[in-house]
């Protein structure tokens, strides 16, 4: 999850928060450390190139530094500086396709570095600030709009992601000693096989949890930080199910999301089990134990009569 927090700013030199340094080093190694070293100079360069003026405390997330700015005509905006990688390269593609309909609007983009100028939202008010059931309905409404858009051809495809997960599952299962965890992965993989032949072609956000929905003036709520993918909208549900996790609310959330988005419930269950599988495979790859919430969500989904 990405959480924005104020950091210090001295003149036009940006202080880099320790958390951003740590996450860049952890996830990107030498490339992440090089990105951190380049950030102050990159910030200065884009402030000058695009005629921007700093306009408030800097913010940061797990993967990006975000600077509130104003443009030459006084328009409030934010400058997002991030490492260009497999996840971030598709973000401007998706934002252009949505063109502000349910998502933050892209104002400018530098393809070489992945730097973006975005409309400024009310980052002090995230969807975490409202009742969880209301928040689920907001996410369902945004997803129904975002996934109505055909995915641009250059984006990653869910079919490829699913094939890679299925290929990785046998080796991952062999690393697990808990029989219930082994069965979870095998059942999730079986569910994915049932739907993998029709992976879909809609534009997916892939990470629409409650901290990636921000209040705005032109719409009540807008999505930010997509990790876009071309695929079936049913692959979008898990972040809204397991973030702000409440076991007693799990079935209500699933029912509400599938209804608002007009999804086939069996396909939604299968692709959501695919997301559980994906998260479990990532945890195994990182040498981490399976997250309890993932195991619990997967177990619940498998047991439901739809």
C-alpha cells in the first residue's frame, strides 16, 4: 500500500525520506539506489523544464516522490518522480486512456524518466476516511467506469500473467510444509485454469485499494497510482476485499462489488482466487510466510455457495 506523508523541503533541494530510500533499495536494488541519488537533480530539472513552482510540503509513497507545484498559469498540480520500471511504465498509458474519467488527469509526461505532471487532488482525504461499506461502493463504481475502457495494446496482458502464475505454482507448492497452504495454492491454480482461456481485454487498475482513491473537486473521488493491465474486470476485486480487512464483511463486499460492476460471480471468484495465488507466490518468492489474510480470504472464497 502507498501512504503519503509530509517530508522536509529546503529551498529547491528535496530531502529524501528514509522510508523511500529503504523501499527503493529493497525492491529495485542498485537501480533504486541510483534513482534516489538522482532525485534532487531530476526534481530541479523538471521544475525548470516545465516552468513549475513548488507549492507546499513534499510527499512520498513507497515508490515515488510527489511535489505539489503550480504551473506557469497558476494551475495547481503535482510532479510525480518515480523509477521507470515494469510497473510504472504503463501508468501514463492508462491515465491517457481514461482522460480523467474516474482517475486523476495526466497533464504532462516524460517518457524517458517516467516523470509525470498530474492534476492536484485533495491528498489529505483518502477513501480510508469514510465508512468501509460506503468505501466499497465507491471503489465498485470507479472500477465499473475504469474497466469499461478497452486496454491500449502496449500494456501487459492478464493472459500472460495467469500463464506465469500457473507455471510457477508447482515449485512454490513444494516449498510449503503446511498441507492447508499447499491445498490453497493448488485450488487457486485450479480456479485460474477454469477462466484463463478468456483473460479479457479491459483496462484494469490492478491496485485499487482505499488509499489509492483520493477526494477531488471535479468529482467526489478519483483513482490514482494504477499498475495497469489488460484483462477481465473480475481480476480487480481483491484489494477492496482484503484492505481494511474485516472477516464479517468479506461476503458483503464481494456481493456488492460484483453487483455494482455487473460481474459473473463464478468468474469473479475464480479471478479473485487468482489474485490470492499471485500474492502468495510473491510472498514465497520473497521468502516470507503466507499472509494470514490471504489464506483466510482464499479459504472463504473456496467455501462459498454462490
